[in-house]
C-alpha cells in the first residue's frame, strides 16, 4: 500500500500544472531576472583611478614614507592602483583643481592637508588614504625613536655622525614597514558578493515553496479536502503509511526542483557557490524538509480551500524571504539589529544565514547551528500536524 500510494501521489503531483509552475518554472524565471538585473552591477561600481596632485614642497621631499606610499598607490604597473598622481607646485595644483582635471591635491605642511572642490566618494577616498599614511608615518616615527633610544642606551662609543646614524635607523624602519605584510587570514570566499544574497534567498524561496507540494499531498489524505481523502478515511489502510508516503512523494519532487535550480544557476547563469557546494546541498535538503513541514502543518490546521492554503503558503514564504534580504539586501541586517527574534524563527533566514556562514567563517559551527535550527523547526511543525491529524473526526463523510 505504501509503494502504491507513493507512485499514485507522484503522478498526481506531476499532473498539477500549478504545482509544476511554482516548483520548477518560477524559481528559474526569477533566477534569470536576478542574473539580468545584477550581472553587471558590481562591474559598474568598480572605482576608477582617481586623478590627484601632490605638492612637491620641502616637507614632501623630506618624507620618504609619504614618497613611498604615494609611489605605490600610483604605480602604473599595478593593475589595482588607486591614483594617477601629478607632482606639482601649489599654484599649479590650484589651477588643475579649478579646471577639474584633478579630484583634489595633498599638501604636507605641519600636518597633511587635502584640498577638494566638493564632497563625494573619490574625495572621501583621498582623505581616508591621507589619514592612513599619516597614521603609518606616526607609528614609524615612534618606533624609530624607541630604537634610537635603545641603541643609545646600549652604545658604549660616542656616535661620530648623528645625522647618518639617525637616517640609517629611519631607513631601516621604513624598509621593514615597506616589506612587511599584514598577518591577517582572509577566510571569506573570493567569489562572495552582495548580489549572491539574491541567489541565497532564491534557494530559500525554492525550498519553502515545496510547502505547496506538501499541502496538496496531505489534502489528498484529508476527508474534508478531497474525494480521495474520503476514501482514505473509510478504508482499512494505515493512515500513517498513506500520509508518510504522500509526504515522501512531495519531498522527492521538491528535491528535483532544487536540483534543477542548481543545474540552471551553475551551468546557465554561471553562479559560483564556492568550494562548499556539498554543504550548500545539505542545507538545501534541510530547507526543503522545513518547507515540506510548513505545508503539512498549514494543510492540517487550516480549514480553508486548497487555493486559500496555497496563497497563504506563498505569502508566508515571500514575507520570510523579504525579511532575509530578497527585496533589499540590507533588510536582513535591519531585522537582526532591531528584531532578532524574527530571523531566529524565520526558516528563510535560517537558510540564508547558513549559506553566509560557509563564506564568512572558516569553521562550520554556525552552519550546523542553522541546520539544527531548521530540523527543530521542522519537527515542531510536524508534531503540531500529527496532533491535529489525530484529533480530526467527522460526524459524516
């Protein structure tokens, strides 16, 4: 009976055109729109090289740290160089700025100064870089002073030429700073971008849309929802086997839908899910189970028509995806900051958060926390559905 009902439910679900659209077609269509909308957005937001001028006065000539920093940031051999730099007098810099041939100019006086015509992204970058170089110079000078004092303290002989000695110390510090590298481990994926958030929410939506399949499958076992349910109610067949086989058939179709989404986004839309595709699939399987559970509990608790239940599942799913960032990539962070409990119980946020964790962290603790949260969410819903099914009785059929 289990196998027979399983096959029958597969045929029943595949023959429902509305289900096929929401399960297979709609995610692919939405993914295509995402690709068309965001394919060139990051390329268009790349910063252009900024034209600046540096006043070549005595202060600049006497600062090897500033000279090296500006040279590095303006190196033509560096594909990621930030500045196109002109070394000019103050009068020439003012003229270039007035003619808008440069964004701004840097002048070293008592302290570094940036002169610009207006406020904007490029102007802010120049100011930020200037502050960073100034801080670096301060650190180097402080370290140099410490090394000089230590050397003088341990020096038994008198220094014959202090200027040469001090210059050599400063040069040593400058070379150390120039050749040193930050000891920071970047554990995030090189392919991670904010546009990937849209595809993460697309995966979450596809998983939760499986609830429609679960709802339709369980409706076939309910006497107040279908003629097949009436026959089930009066038959001697095990109700639990029929419900489980129906749910398993709908889950299998869900998996087929999410599988097609991955095939389409990877090979057609060229979406790169990084090196953790295995874990992405595990999370998707768990998300599909959560979507199935959502559909089952709504099918058993609500006494409405199938179309109304379908509308409710779609509304709940889309609202959850909205909170997780589908319609605005900052929404998830707004909710996390102001109403964090919403994302704790939102299965769409659990799925997207699990996907983020694969790229932001080099451990899997948060990933498995989200997987466990989805499983707990699913089992709680299934428990509610089971209690509701056991209490259902009919005076007449």
